[in-house]
């Protein structure tokens, strides 16, 4: 464990110049807050490490399997093998033990939070409040989000990939390295996530309110379609479906996944649920009444917050907003809805649901706070209009009074 402690301190030092450059680029970045987030995330790395000592964890298998590969690039493939490919040089060449690999991957997950934070902040005009507290700061410190992204495994890697990707898409002309790196991580861990983001990106840029040249919109759409076609067959094969009989293999694989997940414990009968109930289960359960264990009870508090935030968009003017929303909001909405629907057909275990939804809940939260941001902008605009009208009426009244005096 001593090696892991030294590594944590070393990684903190490496992070400082990177955070410093981000602070120079974005004047509103608070490096102190991001440093607090670093130690908070490393604490959850310790929590997960402790959890892995007492429970079966895939992280142990990822670490042990790196010794089974003869050469580094033998393990270069999408899915589980990719995690082992990432771990291979550190374990085999630099002698990292299990503890060190756990915290190294936790550090990668930390950067997912950094870039999601930047994505939120630069796409909002105001700091949305939750009972007087800064909502974005609360979102960045949600325990469940940190727990499942703080270990050697797919969760930390895919979360970091999505963070880099959405940050890059906020300004694609200047952030090609972020887009490339984020896309690479997403594709190699879960191609369907990249597939959904590409579709969402295309929809967002075409329908977004931003005033950009039409040719740029078409370029983005062509890129999204091209990449979607490129990854389509690999995606279908990766998910275990037959490209020549997609519908039949989807039904067969979905039924098989249902059986596997139900056998894993804490099962819910998702197969008999309507689509709205499936989505509610995926987004907001477990709640306190059906929490399978202590972890489920802790997650219930977070799910209660999700329900509260989701209730913020159950407004008539949300339809008006989403029609005129910027590209990033529409992209986030498409990604959140499409991935949620697809996952409800293969998820029937609350434990798996808790882990998987951590990858996409920030998309929902971003849509909510962007809507709140728009509402606040409208309120200020209306107050300004009322003030201008009052001033104009007062000027008219004074002018009329002067005429009467004359």
C-alpha cells in the first residue's frame, strides 16, 4: 500500500500544472475546488479498494489477466481486453502492484469529473442553485458517481472518455485532441456509448440554435454519419448480435441477459414493465423501500436528488426551451434518452443499474440546469422589459406634464 500512497502524491503533483493551464484558459476555473475533488475522488478510490478486499471485484481479474498476455498488443481489442491492454505496461514493465493500478485508474476517472465540470460551467450563463448551494458543485461530488469511477475497470475509463469527448464537442474546432482521445476511450470500452454520442452530436448541431455556417453543420452531420457507419458492424458484433439477423439476435440476447442479471441477485422484473416504468427504474431506483443493501440505501439519497432535479423540467415552457436549445443541450438529451432506452432492455438487476447509469446521469443533469439557466435569463429579460416600460411611461408622463405647464 506504501507504493500506492507514493503514487497518489506523485499524481497530485502531476495534476497541478495541468489544472494551472486550465485555470489560465478558463478564468472561472477554481483550481482549489478541483484539488478538493482530487482528494475526494481518491478517498472513494480507497473506499472501493476496501470494498474489493471484502467482495468479488472485476478489478482483481483485470489485474491478474495482464500476466496471461504474452505481448502488449495481443490484448488490444474493444471491451474487457482493452482494460488489460491499458494495465499491461504499468504492471509488466514498471512493476505496478494491484493497489497502484487501482489508484492510477482512479486518477483517470478524476479527469472525467474535471472535464464534465468544465463542460457544465462553460455552457451556462449563471450558477444554478439548489437550496442556496451551487448545483454544479453538488453534482461533481455525488458519492455514487465517484464510487463507480474509482477502480481498475471500465467505469473509470469510459467516464473519463465521455468527459473528454463532451468537453471537446463544446468547441470542436479547437479541441480535436480531446475529441480524438475521448472517442478512442469510449469506442474501446463501450462502442454503443460513442455511437449514441455521435448521433446526438449530429442532431444537436443540425437543430441547435447556434449561428454557424450551414456547411459546418453539414460537415458535422457527415462526420457523425460516417463514424456511425464505421463503428456499426463492430458495435453489433461487440454487443453479441448477428448483423444478418439483428432483430432475432437482439431478442435472444436480451432474454439471455435478463436471465443472467436476475440470477445475480437484487433482480427486478423489467421484462413485464412498460417503457415508462422501465425508464423510471433505470433512472431513479433503488429508492429507500427497495434498497437491496447499505449501498442501495446510500444510492437512494442520490436517486431522490435525481427525482427532484427531473421534476424541474416537468413544465410547459420546457417544450418551448428544448425547441430553441443550443446544440450541447440537444445532444445531451438525445444521448441520455437513447442510451437509457437501450439499457432498459438488458438491465434487470438493481446492482448493475446503479453502476451503469453513472455514465449518463450527468447528461440529464446538464439538460435540467441548462433549462434552469434559460428560465433565469428569461426572468431577468422580463424584469428588464418591465423596467424599461416603467421608465418609458414615466418619461411620457413628465413630457405630458411639461406640455400642460406650458
